[in-house]
């Protein structure tokens, strides 16, 4: 089933590479917002050092682990040692190595429903038993997790995208973070706090990370969304024994990361004033796009579908109301949408147990405002065509 | 046991980072031979393209797969399709993903004895049963493999470093390649032809790859030894179904490689005249170092130890004669050697079943001729000190 889902999304993404299709399906930063000139300057500087082209330490070059320890430590409100940080090849590798380090086949993993598909893929490959906890506007419904625990569920890992959830866009509320941290301590499970989007807040910074509230948390993040995906720099921080286990696994998986792109990332992340300005700019630009997309959906689909407020990250979530004569199945709608020159990801691609057939994910990050508005018009056209078709068929 | 070995080597490598120690232990290219200026030029050019900083295709950017298909196809003597190539994060990742794609727990894997430790680590992590076939001056003793097969051994995979073996330095003879290919066809196992060093020949090009002789071969190579480790560009080519399985696994492992370093690698590998000149220069420089190291060992250890002729790659192999009163244990010698300011890797680190306690690996690639000569003198000093000590103790 997961294979099917994965291949369906992949086939879709292949289609959406066609130049006549506006894709709101991906989760790509806009290359125009990537600080390419700054990366080139930094690359030129880094490449004056002969060590820049050599193998790197398996856990990442020290300069990068230091700046990450500083930045993450500031979020945690405590000093973080560089030995508590491992640099990975994107945060997807952190997730994959953690699944190997923390899970045995048959172990239970709790995910959010809907869930990040990359996490589902990793946990299923680890032969874990995946259990879903529903999400609402305040993120994972921790009270549902708590009743499951009371009833005997003993997960090895709980995975959460606490900030600007992919695909739902929501933020885990502060009180739920506190409760989740307490439950991790009481029941002894690991929390994987997967946070690639946390810096991309539009209105207010996100609450303290779960990792600030418990030692049973491994926090993941990435330079892909704030600097550039092509650096392939992600990281995790957590207890030393977890870092050491991940280091051994990374040695077998790929020996080490690129000292070149790691030095570039270290240079950019350590340049505080530049980074602050860059992040402010990114938040403004992505935030403006989010607003435009949400307004366009509200305008075109008034009375037909709702759309979540987009307060950060890259995605918003649309849900067709169920009161129409023939409910919309977004997997079916996608076919018509592609004929109308627009693509999205159907809700079913992210579902674990929940029925998400009337929902879909839109990415506002990659396209300009004009294109977003045009895409939503096309989507409305597809909806009308699809509705007409279902009338004819019935 | 493998964990112990791995950690022993790691502890050793930590020690050898001390500036007062000449390390012949690593397997690092000399940064002075890495075309850093050319990489910087290429990086500047690549970074004019906004796509250079975006996510890449999971199997690698097409421009790189094309040039790899051309180059590998030329070695095979047939056209290779870019869809038969997957770019990986160094060839270690190719090995790791192949182990996941081709092996189930309990499957048998044949390795050479001594073996590349990175392969042992991967196969043991895959819970394979590792069976060793001895090496001699002509590479893997394929007749031993053949008798094992006749007696009922049914491996899923046979792993070989056919060119300039790590750690032994030897080349698999052409007739043995042909026989290995026939056996793969007859018995239906996969050959992993792991070839990071093949371009680094000093006297004559290597025989045709095993992959030219059978469809049951997945060939691995890397830009790390000829361009730069920091590009983290390795690759495999093989049957499409294997490539597709590896693609799915890579998607879960780390989504994709770096489009930035892949474009740089593609640019350098596609520049035929520059590359040919660069490789000629590399062969000359590493070849000169190999000669100096071998001569120094023959000179300092005449009558005490033999050293393999170094015809390519990065390593030569030294073996103490067994006729002395107290046979040398190179794991013990290493301690004294470090006190004398020189490091190597003891043979035991690479052994699967064979007793390699009187043998050791030396890397001639990283250090200049003067330093190599000095290192061998220090090693002789360590040997004398060690011998004196064992006389005192006995």
C-alpha cells in the first residue's frame, strides 16, 4: 500500500514536470529565494582551503556542529555540546538513520494522521508497526495518544512535525508539547521532533521545541528550506548515545557528508546579521504567497471547500465540504486538474488510517503570486469540469 | 567483533590525527593533487544556474548520469543508458543501498579475505552470513569460490574489489574475471564489482570489468579518488530492476544527492581533454610515491618483511616473514609505531577468516616521497624497539 502511494505520487510528480502544468504538488523552495550569490561567495572562500575538498568527519565538520549547537542551544535555553549534534545528508537521512538506531522490526511507531510521507516510508521500511494519532488545528491530539498509552500502547518512537506540519500546516500547541514531553518521560519512548519548517514563521515564532522539555527527544532540522536543498545539510541533536549510534550507522551508510557544502553552510549560518536579514526576507516573501493562495482559494471555492490558515512553512490544506450531492474525491479530481494544467497532492497520499479523500495539499512556496492565483482558477475549472462529468455519469 | 574492529581502527585514526604522527593508515587522496581551482571555476559556472541549488532527481542529475553512462559504456564496450546508472553519495552509499536491495537476513555474501572493511560493515549490518574466499597475487582465488559452489554454497552476492584491492593492492586477473562472470551466470548470484581505484593504474590499464562479461554484475565507482572526496559523488550501474530498487531505497535514505556537486562532477568528467591530462598526472604522481614507498620498505626491511609491488590504487601490503624467533604481531607493533611517530592499519583489521597478524597496510597516496621515506625509517625503529622489548620480556 505504501509502495502504491509512493509510486502514485512519483508518477504524479513526473507529470507535473510538464511546462504547461502549474504544480502546487511539490515541496520545493523557490530557487529565486535561495541565496545563490552568497553561496557562491562562500564557496569561493571555502575553496581556498585544501581541506575543503577532503573527506569530512562522519558526524560533520566541527565548525558546522559548533554553529548548530549554538543555534539549537539558544532554542533549547541551554548549552549544547557539538558532540550532541550529528550533521546528516538532509534531515531525511537523520530520520532514516534514527529509524535504524531506535527501532527493531515489530516495534510500534506513532505518527500523525495525516503524516509526512517520507517518515512513513522510513518507518515501514524498518518494519515498524505504524499507529496513527489524529491531528487537529493545534497539531497532534496528544490526549488521544495519552489514552492509547493508558490502554497499553508502548511505542518505541513518536514522530511529530510540530511546526507548520507537512501536509497540514498546523503548529503543535505549547501545552500539548509539554504534555508530550511528560508522556515521553513517563513511558520512556523517544520523540522524533522533525522540524524542517520552524524558521519559516509568518506571524510569530513557534513555541519552545519539545526537546527543551524532555531528554527523550531527538530534534531534526535542515538547511534545505532556509538556505538551499543542494547543500544537503540536515542535522539532529539529542542524547550522546543516540548520536554515537547514528554515527556508526552513518559510517556504513555513506562514510561522511561533503566537507565543501558543510563549510558553506557553516559560513552562512555563522553570519548572524546576514542570516537574520535573510530569514526576515524569506518569511515576508513566503508569507505573502501564503496569504495570496489562501485568499484565492477562499474566493474561488466559497461554500465549496475550506482552506487552513497558513501561518508558516510551505503548505496549506484544503478540504471540500461533504454536503454536495456527489462528494469530491481529490484523487479523482487530480486527473481533471492535470488536464486543466494544475497539480496538487491528494489527501489520501498522506493518510494512515483517516479518510482524507476530500482533502488535498497545496504548496505556496514555489510559485509567484500571479501563478498561484492562476493555479487556483484552474483548480476551480477542474472542479467544475469534474462536477459536470459526475452529473453526466449519474 | 566487527564493532570492535571498527572501533579499534577509529581509535587509531583519532590518534593519527596528531601532528607528530605520520599516518600511512588512512586511504585519503593528497589534497594537493585534488583539482581545487578547476572545481572552483566549475562551481562558479554551475552557480549561475538557479536550478543548481534545488533538489536533484533521486537517481542523480541527468547530465551526470549521461557522462557516466558514456564513460562506463566505453569500458563495457556497449552503449549504456543513463537509466542504468544511479548516482550515490559516494560509492559507500551504493554498497549500503545494494545490500538492502539484494540481501535478506541470513543470505550468504562472499567477500575477499582480506576484505574492504566498509563492505564487511555493510554486509554484517544486513545480517548476511559472510563467507571469505582467499586472495592471492591475482586477486580473488576464483577456483576456491568454484569449489565452494560445487559443494553447495549458494551466495546471493559476491563482492570483489577487482582493481588495486583495498587493502591488498592486487588486480583480479582477466581469466579469473571471465570465470567469475560465468559462475555468476550459472549460479545466479550477483557480483558487486567495487571499483574506486581502477583509474589509478601506474603501468597498464586494468583488464575489462567483470560487468563487461555478465549481466549479473553491479559495478560501483566514485569520483572521490580521481576528483575530490568532498563532491560525495559515487555511482553504480547495473540492470534496470536493480537501479529501480536502489532508487526507491535512496528516496527513503536521503531523498537525493547534491545537484551542486553533481553538476560540478558532470562538468569535470565531461571535459575529456582536461580529464585525460589530470588522470595522467595523478597516475604519475601516485605511481612515483608508490615506487618510493616500496623501495623504502625493501631497503629498511630486507630479510624481515616483504612488500607487494604497487601497480595502482593507494595501498601496498607488507608481510613480516615468519622465521624470526618471535613472530611480529602488527596489532602490537602499531602501539610501538605510534610512539615512534608512524601509523598503519594492522592486517587483522581486514581479516575475515585468515590470520593476518603478521601483515599490515600502508597508504602511499597522502604523503610526499620524503615523508614516506621518513615514515618507513620510523617503522623500522618501531620494529627494532618492539623486537628489543620482546627479547627483554622473553
